[in-house]
């Protein structure tokens, strides 16, 4: 168990470094009184939204907790499953809260630092993002290792009541899977609710402010501008933090569960945690590589790449030592699976960057199509998103094949473990990768504060450079999360099958099995139904904002002239209430669908549902994330002075494309990867009910 000590120490190092960075950020000046005032509005709005979200989600968690607790008492599950579920949700919520608090405390400081230099602004924004990344990694490792330590001690005492025929490691890992289920449940609410909030405010503000009134983005005359800034934090920081926390946890616990199936014992179970700990330390080192002396977009990209590449390099070198130490030199194939995951993660980022960055032809071509009007921009963005799915899908297929082949060497169970380890390898750089993603909303807020507080135009130019790169890194982070979700979901599907067999059920996965085919069709449909609910929610909420902004422009005399102040709080209230209502149906769909299909059609139908949703959901998520990122940066490309610049016909057309892309990339698309894993987690947890009470066994 000495390796668990290493994991705990690594977690404490990551969390301790977060404390150091937080103290440094809080020592930096916030700027003028006006900047402090605007930042305060944003922070209060974000806090109020999260408090309301906790009330709604809390009721759901209490209900599910008692359901799982009763199943534990009846002997269907370990008694600890319910506690693992609720603690997983609490940790996911905590990551989102910390990330939001740091981001809202860093926005005005980033704007003020940008007055000095681009690198100064980058340092504060990236430090805020690093705190988000390392909190996710550190808290996950600390809690998982603590749970494992406790459960190992408990079952060593012979306290595995109700599961005498199940090996203690199997019981431990299956219990910890529900830790991931709790994290996934909260993350789905956070991603969907935050995504609806941020994009409703953003779309509503753009449609009336930019297109109808012709005022600049983040203009203080726009009543929805504060709601838009708040949305960047509750959706793109708090929601994203909870999202990637559950991605990280799910990949670790899934690989741990497969280690038992592969017969690797305690050392195989500990390896994913050890690799995660190594990645945490490497991410701390990688932070110091992110800096630039020049003030160009290419240098900013190179600075962020240095952080990711250095982290990946350290993990690739030192992971070999730990694998040999835990498993022996005969398991070099497992190390090659780690390399497959690391390489796959880097290439996913590069593919996403190519399709969403203003530095490359796809976005530039999309921007040029705006000269012909909104229709060509919309068609071009959808086409670009569809084309962008080709290479990521082929890459993930290659990672799956190579990691299975290298680790397995003819052993099927060991090959599946290799896929799980590849997923862990892909996410081992999360501390740095998430930092590159989370810094974007901070830079976006900084630009808004610079505009609203009347700073020099040069400051806004610098923050726009940071924001534009943030759009690319955010798209890269989404591609990274989606790729890891595909690998993790595949592993969880295997874990579901093993769980059915372990509990004495029968599962025939022949394509000629009618129930499997029914599940495949339902699963293929679910991501589309889910996206329909989330996109419609954004459209409805944005409509409310459009009406409110128009009302204020009509009724508040002097608002458009700048002699009167907008009522920001009403827009914040509207988006908060609408997001809370509209996030419930998509979240319940993920929870109810696998249970309902299982209780009607049986275990094979659930397996089909998981596979069908993985295939359609993975492709759809990549398409939506890249289309949205490309539309956003096509607008930024024009706003930089190309094709007529701000206010031109091309710019207005690009704004239309961007408003469509916003819910694509920040609401529906990133929520899909949580949907896939959560349905698999629910299926595993409720396997006993599906086996015993299905109508068609």
C-alpha cells in the first residue's frame, strides 16, 4: 500500500500548489473602482446561480441516495454504494465552485495586467486555469485513494456482508464506480444548466445588441451583458470543471475495475491511481513552461503547447518505471497503451486546433463565406463540423486497436485493461490541459470588463487575443474530453457485461439478437433527443432575454444614448430561473433511459443502448463542438479587421453563425460525453434490478 501514500502525497502537492497560486493571484491589483464593481456583479451573479443549482440538484441527490441505500439494505449492492454516490457528487460540485470562485476573482486582475503586457495577462489567466485543473486532479486522487484505503481495510476485516461469493477487490472497484456515477450526475446538471444559462444570455445579448442595436460586444448599455459574463463562469468554468472531474474519475475507476477482470490483482488496480498521481506532479512542472515574450497569436499557442507537451513527456518517461515496478517487465505493452493514450490526446488537440483556429484555412474559409450572408455561414459551419469528425474518429479507433493489441498480446481481458489504461494516459495531462481550457473564460471576462470600464482600446485588443486563443483551447479541451469519453464508455460497457455475468445473468451479444438491435436503435436515437432538449432550452431562454433587452431599450429613456443605466439583475434572474427548469428533463433522460429499457427488454437491450449511444453520440459531439468553435473564431477573425471588420455585412452574418454555434459547442456538444458515461454507470449500478425484474428475461 506504499503506492497509495505516493498518490496521496501527489494529490497534496497539487492542492498545495493551488494554494500558492491563489495567494499570488489575490496579491495582484484589481484595477480601477469601476473594474472592481463590474467584477463584483459577475461574482455575485455566479454565486447566486450556483446556490440555486445546489438546491435543485440536492433534492435529486437525496432521492437517489435513499434508493441506492435501500438497494444496499436489500443486498443488491454494497452498503457503501449510496455514500460513494453522494460523495462523488459533492466533490464534483466542489471542483466547480472553487473554479468559479477563482475565475471570478481573476477577471479584473487579468484585464489590469493586460495593460502592462500580453504575457502578464496570460500569466494571471493561465494561473487561474491551472488552479481549476489541479483542483480537479488533486481532489479526485485524494478522495479515490482515501476511499480505496478505507474499503480495503473494511473488507480485510471480513466485513463483506451479503457478498460472500465476490472477491473483495471486485466489491471495492464496483463500489467506487458509483463514486463516478455521483460525479457524472452532478456534472450533467452543471453542464446542461450552466450551458443553457451562458448561451441564452450570450445569444440574446448578441441578437439584440450587435445585430439590432449595432452596439459593440460587452457594451454596458446592453442589459444582458452581465448575465453573459456570469454565464462564462457558471457554464464554461463551473460546468466544465465538474465535467472534466467526472471524466477523470470515471476513467480511473473504470480501469481499476478492469484490472480485477484481467487478473492483475492489487497492483493492477493501483496502477491507474499511480499514473494519475504522476500526471499531477508533471502538470505542476508543466505550469512553469507556459510563458511568452512575444505578443502574437502563434506565440501564445506555442506557450500553451509547451505546457502540455512537457507534461506528456514527463508522464511518458516515468510511467515506464512505475509499470515495471507494479506489474513487472513483461508488461511493457501496458506502457505502450499509456503512450497510445498520451499521443492520442495530443493529436486530438491538434486536429481540433486545425478546424477551429483562425490560423488555419478551415476557419478563414468559413469567415470568407460570410460575405455572401448568414445562410452560407451556417451551411459552411455545419459542413466543417461534419468533415472534422473524420480524423478524430479514426484516431480513437487506432488508439483502441493499438492499446488493446499492445497490452493484450492475445489475452482478451488484458487487452481491455490496456484500453482503460490508454484512457487514463490520455487524461494524465489533465492538470495542464484543463488549465489551457479554463483560462479562456477568464480572458473573455477580462475583455468584457475592459470594454465596460472604458480602458484603452489596446487593452481590449490584448484580451481579445487571449480570448480568441481561449476559443481554440476550449474547443481542444472539449475534443480531449470527448475522446476520453469514448474510451471510458467503451471500458464501462465491458464492465457492464462482466457485471451481468458476475451476478448470474445471461447476456447474448449476437447482432441477430432482436433485443440487442432494439437497444442499438434506441441508443442511437438518444443523443439526438438529448441535444433537441438542450438546444430548444437555449432557444426558449434566449427568446426571453431578447424580449427583456428590447423592453429595456424601449422603456428606459437614455439607455442607448449612455445616459441611463441598464437593469442587469432582471436578465440574470431570467436566465437563472429558465436554466434551472430546463436542465431537469435532459438529465432525467440519461438516468431513466437505461433503467427503463433494461426493465422492459433485458440486459442485452441495455448493452445495445450503450453501444448505439456511444457511436452516434461520439460523432455528434465532435461535430457540434468543432462547428461551434469554428463559427466563433470566424467571427473573431472578422472582428480583427478582416473582410470589413466590425459592423460590416460579413460581420453580421458571422454573428448569426456564432449564435447558432454557441449552444452547439457550450451546451449540447460537451454534455454528450457526460451522457454516454452516465448511462453506462447507471446500467452497471442497476444491473441487479435489470436481471431480476426485466419483463423479457
